[in-house]
């Protein structure tokens, strides 16, 4: 159990506020999904009508951002926050948000273990931030593994059970591989997306504007976000709240690095029942709590955090 959640003086909302802010909205969720997928269709349409190196390059960056947004919608579904109907919530989590970007609702098991054991031996996400802070050369090495697609391909093979993870935290969490039905659904969805590119655009754009950003830039953005949100920046990483922070992300970072208010990350860990559109309100209420400033780190931005906390001389003993 995350020790921060059992602290008697932790920042927390009263029961009335929790009930109010935890209300899900099908309208807000589906409208957000339509906007994201509408943006993707618009980018592909522009690249199809005016096909040149500049529209393809711009499309590559924008679609990576939109794919990261889709992953946040799947995160909502993981927590059963996307829809008030559980069956539709999980259906959308797989077919609309998971399979298109190489994930499945099997990730729920991994993510819940992360929430329960944040920063501990059984946190399967520790592989993403256990080695920070570290040197610039280490950060560059991780960046190159992500931007070249090596990390994404390795993660996919581990998810399918084709190779075993070598990370002890993942092993300790004892997460089983995704089922064959999930893998078949993922493959089928990618074939459908390829078919849509073939029917309405150019078949090769599937590889340039969907698969390539997914394996490279989208993975890089996800990795940076995950590391910034959870890297310990205190001398003793084992104390409660060592990894709790909220990031005041600039506009560009809100699209590429912290879609759907994910920069309010301390608020999410404190109250994971609150959907994304209510996290700013949750922050407003929680920040008035006497212990909020005592425990929660307020950071000016994601890249600010990278420059000032992640990339430096290696600090020993930051892992429990």
C-alpha cells in the first residue's frame, strides 16, 4: 500500500467534494474523444491533400501528441472514469483507445499495482524512473532508446509474453502477459487503421503518420511524462509523498506531455476516482489544505523538471 495514502494528515477532500468531483460525464468523455480523433483526421486530410515533407513532418509531431492524448483517454477507462456504463467503458478502453496505440485493458492490472505500490518494490512502473536523477549521458541514452523505437518494441514483446521483463520490479509485481484475445484485437485494429489509410488516403501514410510516431515520439513523450511525474527529488525517496507533485505545464506541454489535466498528478494519486475534467477543481480545493504545501511539490513545467532535477550528477539511494 502506498504509505502516503495512509498518512493521517495527508491532503484530502471531504466526502461531499469527493462525491461531487467523482461524477463521470459521458458527454464530456465522448466529446473529448471526438475532438482528439477529429484532430487526427484533420491532420491526415491536410497531409493527403498537400503531400510534402513539411505537412508530413508536422503531421508526425501532431499525431504523436494526439496519440498521447488517446493514451490518457485509455487511462480514464482503466479507472472506469470514461463512461458510466462499465461494459462500454471497457469496450472503449480496448477498441477506441487501447488497441489503436498498442495497449490493452490488461494494462489496468499494471496501473493499479503502480497506484498501490508507488515507488516501492512492487511498483511495475519503477523501471521508468528508478534511475533518476542521473547524468546527461544517461538521459540521452534513454531518449535514444525511446525515439528510435527500441523501447516501444521491447515493451510490446513483453506485453505479449514473447520475452520476459528483466526488471525486478515488474517481476515482483507478478503481472501476467496480455491474453491472446487482446493480442488478436490489437492486430485486427491495426489492420483496420491500415485499411482506412488505404481507402481514404495513401496506404504508406499508415507507417509514416501512425506507426512511426507511435513507436518513437509518442513513446518518448510518455516516458518523459512518467519520469517527471514520479522521479523522487528528496534525499530519502522512501518517505511518503516523495513522488507526489503537480506540474504547472505551459500550453505546448499540456498538449504533448500532459494531456487531459494529467499534470495534476498528485491530485490523481490522492483521489483516483476523479475524472480528468475535475482535476483542476480538485487541485483548487486540495491546495487550500494545510498539509498540501508541506507534502506536494509544485513544479513550473515538465522540461523545467528535466533540466533542474532529472539531468544532473547521479544521486545514489533514491530507490526504496
